[in-house]
């Protein structure tokens, strides 16, 4: 627990920048052990480990700024002051809720591993979040986005010189990317991590490695298969700089395509579709799930396709479908 004389230190740290705080040896060793726990015992992927470690490191830096040098000195008041600093800095409620979850996870681990005699995170509450429905394209809007990508391919088809050949290859790549995002509902990180052997073109299947390093097999349809085949035959060989490069989707310089590039492509194509919202790749995942449910797919199948660990996450898309049905009813029924 913080001593009475340390209360001013907590308040001061709540208004200051703790990013540069030097951690004592006990904190450093705890972070290293926590990282091993997240990877070896919990099986979290690199991005999830990075997020949890970032939360724990920021909490410990804040603790140091208050004068704490031992894990046993981290108590509920310190945790609340840490969250209050984030709130005063203008952090979104969703960010604060995620940070609180990260702090609870770290404190629970520290208590289980004998590093803390009690778990102060048990009483740490997160701000209540209003659950908002995700942005979802209508089927016509999704078709318009794919048509816009196909138009770019047609415009680049007459290319002759090297620069134009690269532009044509990029257009083929982008069309295959958006077709697969919409056809499979994979996350953008999962898409850019695909290698050429991840594709079973004969059976139109992708072998995807998702969150928690869990692998799943995802089907895709004929149109996506056709666009992917065109990219592999005519686009990827133009972009390929090193024959040893295994990545399925390549950037202009021959390296693995990045998530930021995919986001830019989706945003640009969506801007060409009338009445379509400003979206990123995740909206194509939302749209794929919603359109599957609209078409009669069962919830469990959609869960497997998306790689959700729990069915409750997938159920969000049933709310989207219901809201769309209500909107259509209100618009069309004479006595709505």
C-alpha cells in the first residue's frame, strides 16, 4: 500500500509524463517474466503481447514516478490514479477500458506468481462502454467497391513500360486483396501474413493464422479465386524482387505488403462508391459476416469463419442484421 506521505507523489504523477521513468530491477524482471507468460503459457500473438506489455510498462513507470519501487506498493489507489491520468490526458473511454483490462491482467498474474500478496486489480473498474454497431456496407456498396477495384485493373491493362507494368501489377494485387477481404472476412493482419503456400487454389481455401496463434481454414468463392489467380499469374511476378520471398501479397519494392497500405487502398476505393461510409479493411470483415447471416448462414459457421474465440463476439452481427431489418421496415411499411 502507498504510505500517507506518498499520496502527493501519486497526485503529481497523475499530471505528468512517466514514459521516461527508469524502472527498478524488480520491475524489469517482472516484465520479462510476464512476457514469457503471455507467450508460452497464454499463447498470445505478437500484437497482443505488445499491447499487454505496453500497459504493464506504462503502469510500472507511473508507479516509479509516485515513488514506488516494489510491486507490493502497487495498490488500488495507484491504479485509479493511473487511469485518472489517462482520462485527464483525453484518452478515449475504450482506451481507458483496455488499459484497465491490461492492468487487471498484470496484477492477477503478479499475484498468482507470488510477486504481489494481494490482487488490487480485482476492484479496479473500467468505464462503461456503449456498444456501438460496426460500420457495414450494403451488398450494393460492397459490389461497388469491388467494381471500382476492377476498373483500376482495366485502366492499367494497356501498360507498356516498366512503371506502367508495376502499376498494373499493383492494381491486380489490390483487386485480389479486397476480393479476399470481403470473401473470407479475414483480419487485415491475417491477410498480409499469408504466404503463397497458405493458398489451396484447387479447393479455394486459405490457411490463416489468427489471434492466439490459432490456425483455421477459410473458404473463398469463385470471383475471389479468379482475381487471386490473375494476381499470382500476372501481378506477383512483376512485383517479386527476391525469389525466396514467401509473402503472398507484395509491395511495390517486393517486400511483404503492409497493413497500412491495405487500409489506404480500401479507403481510396470506398471513396469512389456513392453513399458509402469512410471505411477500412475491418469494415469488409464486418460486411462479410453480416451478409452471410443475412443470407441464412448459421452463427456457429460464421464464428468459425471469422476465428472468434467466443460465440458472443459473433452475435454482434445478428444485432446489425436486426437493425437493418428495422430500418427497412420503418422505411417501407405504411404503418411503421
